[in-house]
C-alpha cells in the first residue's frame, strides 16, 4: 500500500478477506473494487504469513475478471511457489489473456533454502494491451 503512495498519483484500494475465507480474496470482491482508474493488482499465492494458496479455479476466476477489464497489470508475488503443501502451484500469468498483463516476481532464497541470499528475478509482463 505504501509503495503505491510513494510512487505518486495512485490511490491504493485494499480488498480484504478474513479467516472465514481462508484469507483469500474472491474474484467478485476484486471485480467490485475495480474502477475505470484501476491500473494495478498486487497479488500473492502462496501467501505469507497465512499460508493460503489459491486453487486453480480461484485463480481462473480472478484472471477472467482482470482480462475482462482491459488495462490492469498484475504483479504476482510467487516467492513461496515451492513452499506449497496443498498441491501443484498455479500462476495467474498462465491463464488465458494474462501473459501480457502479469509481471511475476520470484526468487531463489525461499524455495531453495538459500537463507541470507537475496537472489530474485522478475518475469516482466509484455505490457501489450495492459498498459495502453
């Protein structure tokens, strides 16, 4: 939230989910929060500190909402990709219409037990239709 303010010009909108939803925001909540001025969704799965992991179907629903709204970029934090005890990891960037709209942030320190090593990488979005 503070990084949006720091970048200037943006107004962060927090969409929350509690324990009753396994700390996972639903696609409908995201849809309701989107306005014509929405430019970015910052997203994480698996999530820290809750440990919540979005299912394939939940991610697909969110991807459909984002794709239907045109110019929204998703920053997907997937640093805990390999620390997942609920099944296979799914990336929101892999869904139909999301490749050009997703910047995936990941690293080596968490998944490969490289404590103290802060080695990360980012797969940038192609920012085709998303940043027009």
